[in-house]
C-alpha cells in the first residue's frame, strides 16, 4: 500500500459545481496533513493545513478522518481558476519524519 | 517575510555535462532545506534534505549531490548529467520539524540533450 494515495483523475467539473477529493494514508501515527495546489508547470503551493476538527477557508473545506485514515478537500462554487492539480501531503510516516507528497488529483473546471 | 530564490528558471544541458543549481532562502534562520525532482506528469521525488549547515541526507542513489555551505543556501550538483536527469527541480524550505509545511521555490526546468 502506498504511503499516500490519491485518485489521479482527471476530474472535469462544470463551473459553479461542488467537487470533493479524498486521499488515504497508510500510517495511523501521522500527525501532519496538508493540501497543496500545483498549477501546470509551476511549483506546488500550500493551500491549507488539515486539522482534526476540520477547517474551512472560504470555498474550501478540509477534513480529517483518523479512523478510516483519509483526508478530504471540498471545493464549493468552483471557479475556472480552481483548475489545477491538488496534492495531498502527510507526515510523518513509519519513523520517517518527513512529509510524503501524493501524486495529485487533476481538476479541470469547465465553463 | 520569508522568500526563496531558485535559479536558473530554465536550463538546457548536454549529456555528460556538469550541473549546479542554487537555492537561497531569506527571512528565516536555520531552515530545513529540500531538493525535489518532478518528471513530466509525475509526482514529487525527494532527492536531498538538510537540517543544518553541512548536514545532507540523500533519499535516492543517483549521480546527483547536494551541499549546504551556508545556513540559507542549498546547492544541487552533478559531475555528469544523464538523460534521465531531465525534469523539474524544486527547492523547498520549512522551519521546525520535518513534518511542518514546506514552501517551494519557482523551480528549474532542466532538459538534457
């Protein structure tokens, strides 16, 4: 099982719709969870941290389910500018203190 | 505020040539520094990380090396590039534990001919 697993997509979603991604992780002892956004041919940028209680930032909501070992990202009222690849990031993993990046879920918002 | 500078933005090199990519961070002290490579359409591969001056940890065996001659400077090098070294090279920094969020530079797109 991969340390961090994401559905690669692509997700093609009409503008204004709500879209949700899940990401599963293998180490139940992981403590740090993040979502990053990467635009085509650009560097990844931190979108939001994921807290146990769940957190919201405008149209974006992140949630953590420790029992099932997954995190989710919900985007409401999607906009064309939301088109990007979304990376799930988890750490530490099995004695490896560093973060592990998922391979990303590609999202395209359709006008 | 913290900023990270990475150069050059684009590089085209022949097979067998040497490489030197530089990354510097401003606005913070004793950062953790990272080098990643991303092949076209693929995920991030961690190459090296450093928790302090002169301290380098290698993640994968390869013909690349890294050095940290100063607190906020991280250099990626190779003596002889291979075709398989092509990719998007990203430098990143974080502070605190290695599980804290990382912040990336703009990246260097390296093409080997």
